[in-house]
């Protein structure tokens, strides 16, 4: 199936306009068919040996979100202390999640034992199933952006908090907890770039030819 | 920036038409500006703490590709033996890479120590940098599909083979080796689905509401 130039440009527009959203969420309801579309996009990610190891827990319950938020607060306080004093000043000014404001949470998991102990493509590189589930996250993220939905990945939280709040069994890996909602705006640049946390690296420095080159670094 | 319905549909078309390509590559040259576009898309993936931990080694050298192919052959022979006899019959009929046929290889890596020992967002979930690099792979894959380029992820290969062939230092993690090229066609369905290796799981089974539900499994 041919992708036209116009369609290609729409894909690039979406990729470059995607942001990790932590604020600017609105309360606007997300219709069920929109949720189904972004989850179907996630479900069509590549997966090693076609094992499709992911599951998606859709979170709308307020009490559940509050448990998750409390877990974030705890982890975030501990995390802050790991930075230098100067960095801590900046760190505490950053808003790093939108757990309660975003109307929707989605937890993406990975069932590493799905379809038996030996999985095609995972025989040498064990982590391929986890990586498949991460590809599902990125598909979801881009599909959501194409629906003008903001997505934020909350990584400052212990797995055990999510496990408890969502009843996730021990044998299921937790990949991501995402906050999703319509937004008042998408920021022009990543927040950490605008805030001067780190600059955007030049893409040319990231590209090497036939051999790893330390000149790039 | 608003994404229109037409643009949204182009994103979905690209997501659903993406395949893991192992055959059907043509020798058609990929222009430098196309390669730059897909790598720039990869470079605009989300990354934890904006650390942008990825690098991309573009592989066109034939001798290098041959070393990688030999490494695959070795790993694939060992992998085959891990399956049941019945599965081995099917396994050996599958083409699992296009290392020599694809005009372009791209190795995606992750520098876990980039920007210092403490990374915002990685304080609790250590693997977030690896997951960021996987998001870059998926961005690249979708951008390539939007350019009508096929991509195949070769996971049946030891890291040490890629490390040797591409001169990748020990402290740099190897995420993916991708084969990229124009194709005679994109298959309607994933090859492993058509070949009867595994069926497509119903997306409804993958969706849970507020709690993990074993009824879905």
C-alpha cells in the first residue's frame, strides 16, 4: 500500500509535534471510540515472534488515580534528593505528571511468558518482549497525538504502587503509566529543553557511518 | 498545533500498514535526504529526562554486512534447536532477516551514562533510557513506512557480533539492528500471522478497566 507525500508529511508533522504532556490537560471527555482507536494502534505495534505481549489497563477511577498520585509524590520526593543542590532548585519547579488532571490513565504491561517459554526472535535477545511493549507505547503516543490528545509518561513511581492500585500480578512486567487527555495547547518544544534542563543534541552528532565514531560524542 | 482528520487518518494508515520486512527488498538507492529525514524522526522520540541516549550507525559497507549476516546465521542455527520438532519444521521455512539484500542497515544504540549518573525520570525506573531508545526505533520505523521503505528488526544475533563489526564500545548498549530498503510490496498481514505461527490476539482481550482482569486472558 503506497503512502502519498501528503500522508508522509502528516506522519512527520505528528512525530515532530508530539510532546510529553504534564500540564495543560482539560477535563474534556475522551469518547470510547477514540480510546479504542489509540489502543488498536498500540496493538498493531511490532512484536517479537508476533507474541503481542502487551495489555492495557484503562484507568478512570478517581480513588485509583489518587493511590497512583500518592505513589508518585513519594518517589518524586526521594528522587529530588538524588540531584545536586543547584539541580534540586530547578527540579522542584518542574511539573512531572498529570495523574489527577488527565481524564484517562493507561498502564501498559508485558506478559513475558505469553505463548510459552521459547519465543521466536527472543532466543538471543531476552529483552525483545519488553521492547515490543515499548513500541506499543510509542504507537499509542503518536496515535493519540494524531487525535490531538496529549500523553505524558510517568516514570517516577515504583512498580509496586501500580501493582497494588491496579491488581497487576507479579509475573506481569509494568512498562509504562500514561496520562492522557485533550489539552489547551501543545508546547512548541519539549519542556525540559525550554526549561534549560538539557539542550537538544544535534542529530548529526547522533549519526555514525559504518563504525562507531568517538568524534561524534 | 492541530492535526486534521485527514492527517490523523494518514497516521493510522501508516501504523496499520507497517510491517517487519525480511524479504521483498529491492536494490533501489535510498537518497541521503530520505535517510536524514527518518533519522531526524527517530531523534525526536520521547526520552527520559530529555537525555536523548540514542546513536545511529548507518551501515552500507558490504564486508561489515557480511560479518553481521554470519553472526545471524550462527545465532539462528542455535535458536532453531530450542523449538519443538514440529516448530522447527515451520521455523526453518521462515526468512528472518534481510541483512545483505537491504541496501541500508541501521544500528540503534543507547548510551546509558549520557548526561551524568543521575537522570531525571530514571531515578526509580532504571530501564527508562533503554525504553527511550526503543521509542526512537519505532519513530524511525513509522517514518520509514511513510517513505514507503520497509524495515526489519534483526534480533537473532549476539550483541558481541554487532559490537565487533561496528566497533561499538562496551559501555554502549545495543538496542536494535534494522534492515531498511524499498520493497516490491508490503505484505497484507504480518508474516508470522499468515504463516500460522501465531494468530492475532483480539484487541478487546488486551484491554482491562481499572483493574487487571484475568477474564481477558
